C-alpha cells in the first residue's frame, strides 16, 4: 500500500520505512529527481526560444540578458530560503509549492505581452527553481547519507536529459514558442502527480539547538567548497553565454555542427554524472572535486587555446559537460558531508546561491573581455583560470572521515 498521501516520516527513517517496499522507494526517488527535469527542460527551452519571444513582443536584445539575470536573482535569493525551510517544514508541501510556481510561470512565459512581464515572470520562475534546488538537494542528501553522492547524481542525470530535449522541442516549432511552454506545463503537471502519489510527508528530525548559526555553517571546508562553486559559476555561465557565439562566429562552424556540439554537454552529463557520484561516495570527495576541476580546466583550455576541429570539439564538449554536470552535485554532497547535520538544508541551499551568484558575474565578465582580448584569451581568462581557482580551493580542504550515526540503512 502506498503511504505517501497521509504518512508523516522523519527523514532519517525513510529507508527503513520502505525496506519492505523497494519499488515504492524507487518511485519516491524518481518523483524527487524528476522535478529537476522540469526545470532543465524550461531553462534550455527558454535559452533557445528567448530571441523569438523578445522579437515577438517588439523588445530589444538587452532583455535577453535582463530576463536571464532576473531568473538568476530569483534562484540566488530563494535557494538558501528553500534550504532553510527544509529544516522546519513539510518537504512534500514545499515541493508542491515550488513545482506549482515553476509550472505556472513557465507556461506564462509563452504568453508574455511586454518586456516587463517577461522579466517579472522569469524572476518568479527563478523563485520556484531556487526553492526547489534547496529542497531537493537537501532531501536526496539526507535520505541515505552514506550514498548522498550517488543519489544526488540522479538529479544531475534528469537535468542533463532536460538539456537534451528542451532545445530540440523548440527547434520543431520555431519561430513559434507557445506550444513548447505548454509542453513544459504538461511535464510539470505530471511531476505534481508523481509527488502526490509517491512522496510522503517527510520532516527533518530536530535534535537539540536547530537555529541557523553562520559560524557553524561556514566552517573551513564548507567555506572552501562554496567558494569553489562561486568561481565555477563565474566560469561556467561565461562559457555557456558565449559558447555558441564562439563556435559560429570565431570557429565558423555551421548551425547544425554548433547545435550538435552544444548537445554534447548534456550527453557528457548523462554519461559521467552517476559514475562520478558513486566514486565520490567510496573514494574521496576532496579529490573527486579536484579531478573534476582539472577536467574542466583542461577541456576549456583545449576549446579556447587550440581552435579545435569538429571531432576534437565534440570530445572536449563531452568532457566539459560531464564534468560540470557532475561537479554541481558533488559540491552539494561535499558541503553536506562537511557541514553540521543540523545545517543540511541551509548548506544545500547555499551551494546553489553561491553557484548562481557567480553566474551573475560570468556572462558580463566574458563579454567585457572579448573586445580587448579576443575570444581565445577571454575564454582562457574567464573560464579556464576560474576552474583553476576552484581547483585550488578544493585542494585546500582538509578532509576527515565522516562517521554516520543513526542514518537510514537498507537492511
């Protein structure tokens, strides 16, 4: 019998509660990670359809950047709020709220009438996404702490799948865009149904003092981990903002070649995310992070320094996409590992706030450097060097063996 609609369960007892119903446990996990597909589908759909939207409402290209920034601002503010709420309220109810916001404002994106509506609606979509990231990262990391890397990697896989399908959906209907956003609404409604059916009322167990203490939250290791993803966010968003332009205008690739190479970023995530999550659980999160930053630095260096041909660029894109999709979840798992157990929610939300805060800087930084440096040097300065800075932060972490007490166990 499915316990989801009525049963209240403490987070650290979920696996024990479902030990006789592994299929229901699997559906609980699937319902949780599928939420990330909704977000990724919309974000990448909007990335490809935004020029058509801006043109349709007779706006200017500057609103491409402003609408992206408004979305990012919503995530920065509400990812940390979502993580904090996770520690104090019903996860199920908060997830339902976040998916309703995401679905509603994704659909409305296809029906905006002017520039201000576009900016406001994308901000509110970012609010829903921020809440979701803080919540779902905390939930998956707390379900089975010994395997948090593997569980969080499942979220990365659904995100990578959205990266693949979102742009292709828009390409079918372009220059139209209303129907693709309605499809996002259908996906969001399906996600809500899965949550209603399979997610019980999960609460965070409260032991002792539960108030948020910044000194406790920002210890040496969590601070270095969050600082590393801040640098990563700067480099990644600069890369994503100008990668297509670099291929089309500087390397002179055709549209189909550039589209295929861009999709390889998602393919790399599908290939690498789960193995990396598994490795981080059994090896060392510190050196897993360091290894990913090395791959990011080397692959970005190859893309910008060598002016590679089409086959070589595909290889670099797979490596870069696999590493960056894996790193986001490895950072979340690592920050949870090194934080106090009372701060599971806040540190999870903070990892996404720091990530998107770096993203606000990344695009403008790359754009400002291009006129004076050119694409090659600008790419190396605003992407490769930032990945090296993330590597340095990860190497300064002092890793300690974590002892799991009273955790979920599969007997």
